[in-house]
C-alpha cells in the first residue's frame, strides 16, 4: 500500500528511455520515478520531446525502456504484456486507431473476439453494452469509421478500450481534434466512467480545460524526469520555467479562473 492508503497500480522506478541512431544516442528519460495509485486520474504534461507518449507505450508494454522497472498491478510490465495487456490495461490512442474495414461494433468487439473463448453472440452483446456505455446508440453499431464524426470515433475507441473491463485506462490526448462541445461531452463521459467503474486513469493532454476538469494529480515531465507531481494547485505553484509557461503563460490565462471554479475532486 502507498502512503496515501490506496494500492499502487503503476510503479516506475529509475526509468531510462534511450533512442539510438547511427553514431548518436538520445536520452529521453533518466532515472524517472512515478507512482499512480488506485482510483487516481494522473495527467502527464511536458514539452515536446519529453517522452509523454513513449511513457504510455512503455506502461502498455509496446516499448521497452533501456533500464529501470515498470510494474503494473504488482507485476513487471513485460510479464503483463506477455499475458495480454488488453485484459488489464485499456488504451485510447490519440486518433482513435479504429480499423477502417470494421464496423463500429466490430471495432469494439475486436479485443474480446481475439480471445476466441466466447461465443459470438456473447461477444456481440458485450460490445453493445459498451457501445451504450459511451453514449452511442444501437443504430450506430453498423456504421463504418469513415461515416463517424471525430467525437464518435473517440467514443468507439473508448468503448473498445473498455471491452475487457480493465482496471487501468491510458488516454493519449483524449480531446485532441474535437470541437469545444464534443470535447466537453467527452470529458463528462470520462468523468462519469471513472466514477462508475472505479477506474485508474493515466492521461497525456495539452488541453488545460481537460487537465483541470479531470485530474486528481498532475505529473510534469522536464529535464528527463518527473520534476513535480501533486494536485493541480500545488503543481501550478511549483517554481520552474516550464510550469510557469505551461500553466500561467499566454495559453494558460484561464488557470486561475479554473482553480476557483473546480475543486479537483471527481
């Protein structure tokens, strides 16, 4: 158990992420530490090139760090990946990553169907449950990705990420490319699913509104590591050039308004 009383869902210790090119070596993360506790919504922010999405992919087991350890739900991430991370980790990619030749329902059902252990009717029924859970209608089931709005693509991708009922959900820029109304609706959906399903969520986002409305804690990547982590109020007060520019610079003028408006509890 962690000091906060909740079990550690993700534990990252002394992580090094290194990219190699002919004659060159690029260190992205160096001795990076981060713990995510059950029930949290932890948002990862950082400048371009700080390896935010790389970190998500390493948690999912799609990429391997140079050294260090990542444990998910008490197990080394390599073991989780070998056993099939989809049953324990749901991933919402930035652009949805739907299969263009599959219908909405086929996309949602894909991870469950790949198990080849359940009858087709049960797989279809489970996919329909998740379709409704994300606010889509039964008549949307047979639509193709090319016929969907950006907001609907995000919802289909989210339903697919949840089809295995994972306790951990990873979100890469969940509201990127959405208009304000669609973004607000998607944030409300994420908030309700987090509450109703008891999910632990790790999110990468540049959108301050999404960040403030969903995060219970923020982790800031800079200088190849997590330089500060804590509730939004504490992170915004941290003295560092990136933190000041990101939260309180020209793009963050709404920060103080949102601090007053949102209590940061979900």
